[in-house]
């Protein structure tokens, strides 16, 4: 068996064990640009927030969530639903401008049994895809290779959401 060493990932894996509260409630409340960059918050307003995924499926994997702490999808009010739709579109525009993906996976996992890592606050995943991105590494070696650090990806994307890199 071959081992691909990525020691910089330990901080992300360890952080999952220390997580308290709700990232979709706590992180968007951060005010300073440096705090928002550190926590990978690209955008937030009174309806929605857009964050980068610290445990991405692909480079530039974003998450869009309502600001209301809820996992009750049918209870989302019309205005928030509309803003979530607009936010997902904004994510696609930003990722397309910076990374030129060939397609996207967009979806949500409702409930832990459905694969939700955070199951008490609904959120949508916006995952860019490229032809050939499922190659031998994930298929045979059960390993993902991320070509860019999260903070570099943040700096590329934040301007598309009205912010600026620190």
C-alpha cells in the first residue's frame, strides 16, 4: 500500500472533533475580513450564507445555507428559498469564472442516514466537476488529491461575493 502524506490536513480533521455550536449559525456572524477568511465565509446576509467546505469533495466546494437554524426543508419560507436559489447560482458563477469546471453537482443531504455531516442545519453543496476528475486516485487508492489550498481558493472566490482577500 502506498501512503500519500498530507500533514497539513490534520488541523481540519482535528477541528471536526472540537466543533461545538453550528458552523452555519456561528461563522456567518463573524465581522472582520480576517475572521471571515480564516473561517472561509464568502458571503452572508440576513437570509443566507455561503461558506467553503473545509472537508471538500473537490476544489472550490461551496455550501449555501439559510441563516435560520433548521433542518425542516418544507418549512423554508418563499423569500429564503428564492435567496438560496440565487446564492447557488452565484456560487456557480464564481466557480465558473475562476475554475472553468465542466459541470456541477448540487444537492443536499437531509438527515445523518442520508449522509449529512451537519444534520440539524440544512445546506446545499455546490461541487464543481471536471472531465476526468474521478481518476485512479479516488477509485483505486481511495485518495483525493486537492490541487489548491483552501485559503488560496478563498482568495480567488471572495471577490465574486463582494468581499476582498485579507
